[in-house]
């Protein structure tokens, strides 16, 4: 094959440290914008970012020259730095160390997009940790 092609959609999820509810309605758009800007700067076009006060979901195309761990680490570090630098909350903001990332096929892109878009409604009946545990089980991880 004379050319290389790559189109890997990623659904990434990560939580605030200790799952503290730090991302309230008054700052969530700014937090999501910090994440969006960093992903774009890393060459990862963003489809959607949304979440809850204790976690974030992002759907984006992975830059083929970047490792997913490096992308998420950079995004989390940069967004924490911005949140703390602009004093968006009274306490020190931090993300948990870990994250989850799943590839998404083109045929499931709209389903995942809508799932992320409707996070607030979805979480009326399910806590963030329950959701995370279901994702881990669904994808056969332990």
C-alpha cells in the first residue's frame, strides 16, 4: 500500500481527583473549552465534550503521530493548569491519574455522540462510578 490512512475515533473518560464534584454549571463550558483547545492543538479534532461535575467524556480523532496516553496526560495537565491559573474554583483542581479510552467505529459514532451529549439526563438514574464500571465490564477490562 503506497499511502497510510488512519481514522481512529476515541471516546475518553476521566474523573476529578477523588471524584469530587468540582465542575459545576458555572465553569463547565470553560473547562470543556480548555480541553477542546488542547486536543485541537495536539492535532486531535473534537466531535463533542460533555460530562458531569465529577467526570468528563470526550469524543475525538486521535492524531496518528500521538499515543493516547500522551494526549490524555497533556489534556488533563493543561486543563488543570488553566483551571487553577484562572482560579475558577476555590480549592486546588486536579484530575485522577487514570482514564478510560475506547475506540469507536464509524457505525457507532452517532450513538456515542448522543450518549455524551445527553450526559446530564443519563446521570439522573446512574452515578459516574456505576457508568465507569459498566464501560470497563462492557469492554472486557478488569
